[in-house]
C-alpha cells in the first residue's frame, strides 16, 4: 500500500545546492523525463552561430524528429523565448531532412509566454515543459509537465508550406536511391488512378508532394528516409483512427494525432507485402482530396 509523504516545493534557481548545469546533467541522464518519447541526446552546449549555444539537442529515431531544448531555472523571459526560437530555426535550416521542434524548459512558464506562443500558433512547432522541484524527506524529485504542445501545425500551413524550397527529381534520386523512389512512383500511380487526374510529383527539399494542373494537392505526401531505408507516407482526408488500427494489425508503424490525418512508415518489404492494403489507404486519401 502506498504511503503519503509530505513534500516541499523548492526553487532551484535560488537554492545554494543546485544550478543549471546540475539540471542539465539530470535531464541528459534520462531525457525521457521531458515526456517527448524515446529520445536520445545528440549534443549538449551546441554552438549555434550568433544565437549562442543550444543547451541540448535530442532525437527521436522512430519519427525522425529533433528537439532543440533550451533549459533555464526560474521564470521564462522574452530573451529566453527568442533564443529558443533562434536555435530551432538554425537547426532546421542546417538539417532540413528532419522534423524540428523547439522545446523550452523552465521552473515557471508564465501566462505571458503562453499568450505569445498562442499568437505564433500554427507557425512554430514548440513544446513548453514546466519543472517542479520537490523536496521529499532528504531527496529531490523533479517533476516535468508539458503545459504547451504545438508540435502539429495547422493543416493549411503544412499543406502550403514551402517544404524547404523547390528541387528536382535528380535531387531525390541521389538522396533516396532507386528502391525508395520506385515506391514513390508506385504511390503516384495509385493516386492518379484513384483521382482520375493528371497528378505529378511536386519535389521539395523536405518531402515529395503532389500537384494537379499546377495546383498543390497534398492528399498524400512522401518523405523518403534513406538512412533507415523507409518512406514516411503522410495521408490526409482519411479516417486516421480506423486506418491506424488496420495498418498496425498488419505490422506497419503508424501515427495518427488527427481524425483526418495519418502517417505510416514503410520499408520496401512492407510495401511489397501489404501493397493492396496500402493502396486502399492511398485511394481513400486521393479520392477524398479537395478540388
């Protein structure tokens, strides 16, 4: 049976026994405490040009997402917010093949900060984590709570996003390789069949989208990940929950945070083995695309 033990909240910033370096070490020992998933530390105190040094860079291999983490004791302030966004911007420009999320960790996430981030909602993917340090007997407990999660941008922004700039087929042939690009070609063929439209690839630096008669129609987008030998297929206009269940039963890794959106991670073997199931999902997305 659990026993109640009284605790006392302490302020790390003003406590003589703790400092920011100590907090960095505790997070680095187990970065999962931030609630960002199964992440690992890529770098600490990372040089970021004129912006300064990024406290911590984390990576989630399952979804190819990098987290630019800025950590501070005490209360958030405007300078801290600006630095966090600057670090995120520097890293996403350096490594556009990954998703990037800005993360701010502080003991006091102010209402002013949350109001500012509400204004930027849909433009900058950002997570705010509030830290509560608790003294329990002779021990200190660190409790991290996400008070803001804007990792998913507005649908209209992601659909119209520049994708890192226009590139050509040669760019992706060199980056992704023949095997992954052949899967993309097969997906395109299914989209054309389902939509009955002369759809073609829209080659962008971060992903491969679709367009019809010069108009972007991103019912399905493709993100080849050559280092892992997989393709991430992003679907829209689809029953995400239902398809997540169906694809997971087939052993395909799927993420679905929205009712009408889904992302499946496929290897060459997955596409060959479950071709008809995947094609059904592509057809539903393509057939439900807005004209």
